[in-house]
């Protein structure tokens, strides 16, 4: 299923959603410019701004000093807290391809504005960032958090969706069907990857990040209060 738009109303301008779309797009264009400089330069970029669990581990459990058997892998003998934890946030804005970026930004465009309208700008960006951290800071984990929040807020909203079944069908489906399909699909794919002998670790980690982000978004939307002076349009 490919969602295209929804019918849930909003009363405020989703400035944070617009900002996140711009930042993600600019970050991806910067990635492309770095990649044009060669694989070595691009690998160094990913190593700097992408999450490296070994760096976090040595900061938490070894005061930043890298064991000798990891020096070659990490390229340093000492890791600062900033080098270990800043990528937890910067990695949320990295994407692997044009299609990855387009699908994520389309999803954010459709579902993010209503969640921002419900929470307010500040609590919405908190939900986005905390969901990303809860999902091990994989970029799609933060967006999955927005999807999880929308799933609880507007389960009966209608989403115009492309359903590929022999042909391309355009159908208005309840949000709980579209988002539930995404969550169940990611969970089953993650489970299959985990038990598969030939499954790739990176793919499995990314899929479980979607599951973790979705669940984090559901939990956070229950914890955060609705924004003050918000006009309601009924139950969706």
C-alpha cells in the first residue's frame, strides 16, 4: 500500500512538519554531494553522522577508551561523548536512496500535520526525536513514531491509498488499516529476518527500528497532553 493523502482536518499550520521535510531533503542532497566525491569520502561521512553502536558502548562502559581490537574498526583510540551520541540525532536525517526519501517525506506530509495539530509544535518535535532515539535513531524510526501516534489519534480517518493487486487501485481506506498493515508487515519482516540463516543484519535492524518507532509514537501520544485551545472536529 502506498498512501497519498488523508481526510483528517487540521486548524493550524504544520510548520515543524514542513521544516522536517526541508531538513531531510537538504540532508539527502548533501549526502549525494559527498557521495560524488568517492566512496572513501562517503564512508567517512556515514561514520561521522551515522550511529556506530561500538562508539556508544565504549563511552558508556569504558570511559571512551577504545579497546585495541576495535581501534582499526573505529579509527581512533578515544571516542568523545559528542562523537558517540550526536549521530543518534543526525542519523535521523540520513536516507539511502531517492525512493527512501520520497516515501518517508510523503508519509510525513500525510500524517505529520495532524499529529502536530494535536500536540502543538514543541511536543510534536519531541515526539519525532524521542521516537527516533527509541528506534536506535534510524531515520525511518522517527517517522514511524509519527505514524504510531496518528494510528491512535485518527484510526477512522480515510487515507487515499494505491493498492497494487494485479492493477493499481486507488482506494479510500481507514487509517487503522493502512497503518496497521505497515506495522504488521514490518513486524513479520523483522521476525523473518531474525530467524533466517541468510538474513542480512542491517535490513533486520532497520525493520525493527520501524517497529520500535511505531510503538514509541503510540506510547508518547498517550503521555503527551493535547495542545491548549485546540479546536476539535469530532472523532476520527
